[in-house]
C-alpha cells in the first residue's frame, strides 16, 4: 500500500512539473506593447526598438503591435494595464522613470503599483553630469569667496541637476542656484557665456563640445546601475560618482533614504514589464528573449539612434530600482522637498 501511495504521489507531482517545463511558443500570435505616451517621443521610440528586438527573440517570433495610450504622465496606460489586460503572456507595458516614481503612483487617480509588475528589462540613460567652469571650481570649496552659480530650469530641478542640492547639503559646496532657464540649450549657452558657472546635462554631444574648449570639466556624474552596482559612464572619464562622494557623509536615516531615492530615480529610465500573475513559463520566455536582445550588438546600436544614452538593463537591475523607489517613505520625499526649499528651490 505504501508503495502505491508513493507511486501515485510521484505521478501527480511529476505531471505539473513536466507541463511547466514545456517551452511556450508564440508562433502565429500577436504580442501587444502598451506605451503611455504619444507616438514619436523618446519613450515611444525606445519602446518600439525594444518590442521589435524582444519579439524577434521570443519562441515562434510573434507579430508585435504597439498600442499608445497617452494621458496623465502615463497613469492612464498603467491603470488600463492593471484593470483591463489579462496576464496571458501576450501583453507588456513600456514604462519610464515617471511611472516608477511613488510621487506619481501614490496619487488618488493612480490604481497601479509598479513593484507588483514583472520586470523584463529596460534601458538606462547612462547617467548625467555636472559641468563646471575650471576657473570656478576652487570657489566651490571656499566660502570666503562668491559662490559658484548653478543654472537650472524653472520649477523643480531635474533629477540630474539635484546633484548640486546634495552637494550643498552634505559636501559643503559653496554654490547658489539661478533658476528660470527655459531649456537645456539655453543653460549650456549661459554656461559658455559665463552667466553661470555650472549646470547639468546627459547630452554627450554638448558635453564633448564644451570639454573640447578646455574651459570646462566634469565635476561629478550620477552613474547607472549594472549588475547591482552603480557604475560610471565610460565616456565621462574619471569623474567620480555622486554616490561615492556622498558615502559616509549622511548620518540621518531619513536623509539617506532620500538620497537612495535620488540615486534610483536617476539610474532608472525606460523599462518593460508583464502584468502581475503572468505564468512562469511566459516570464522565463520574455526574460530569456530580452537577455538575447541585450547581447545583440544591433540592439544597442538601434537604441542609440533613438537616444545616445541607450544602455540595456537586466530585469534584475530594473526590478531592484523599482522596488527601491517603492520602499521610499513619504517622510523621505518630504525631506527632499525641505532640502530644496532651504536652498530657495521648489519642492514637490
């Protein structure tokens, strides 16, 4: 009797395992990528590149359909994704930094939680830099002289520009904000003219153009996450990471949580995910396909035609950043706002 029970259990346990091990095929099927922005923008174009390479590596090479659902900074598409899309392995969504930001998805009109999505992979910008006039750098560390002028756009500074805020708060930088510039081009022109001493950009063309004059240098860079570690962008030479400079300087746990949020928000850019409860065989198929695309040199080249900072990211790194952002407390976000306010800037 005991042998019969063991045999029956072995059969029952073995059947699902065998079925689970069966590879899925998408032959003759259509996979839909939902994008929460209008056609032609950076997220849309990046999504189309990723979708084409991803589906070409899925078993059976399915057709791909891109469905744009713009509105409310991507919230409309995200809400649709969790409320209307079945987890059948035939739908995925293209997200950007905004949709992974708790400042957005904790609002009443948001009904999604990106930490519950199943990450497939993504693409990072490679990081941003602070450019400074060489003849102004000494003033950054000497409060007996006029402060270094940091140029910024109107409103809340972009995440890359906030390196200066952390430098003022924890590296004792002697810097002052001048805000109100309408765009990056105007900021870089002001830097060339000497109206400001420092600003931030991720545009490699503009960075190299300024460096070639011999009058500017990269003060610090934000870096990007690769294999669980923040790494510098090779094009930025030996410029240190902001996280390296800040390490050991923050004593307040709330401030540290706020800084971790900043690191994650600057490292994450475009990401692709499946709905919650997608069956495991489909998850493996998508992740394997993205890894194959990741290793395809043509993938990165195609991405760089959309954005020069296109750096493929693994699902592990995307998932880590989204969960780090999701773990940020409201108090830590309030801390960042207060820090910006103290420096005469707008907070959230």
